[in-house]
């Protein structure tokens, strides 16, 4: 979940940079595509020492 939170923080900073109203974290995660979720999960697994 930490990886999703980090991505959300980047999203928040970009919204602020461009003057956009961000959605909340729950909706942010719901809107991620399966490809994005897989990439986050794969990176998290690799960071924990997986193959």
C-alpha cells in the first residue's frame, strides 16, 4: 500500500502544480488500471527481495 500512497503523493503535487482539484485516495486507487496495479505490485515484490 505504501507504493500506492507514494503515487498518490505525486498525483497530489501535480494537481497542485496545475491548479486541479484532486480526488481522494480511495478513488485514486479504484481508478488505477490493472496494468498499473500489476506494476506497483511487481515493484513492491522486487523491493522486498523477491525474484
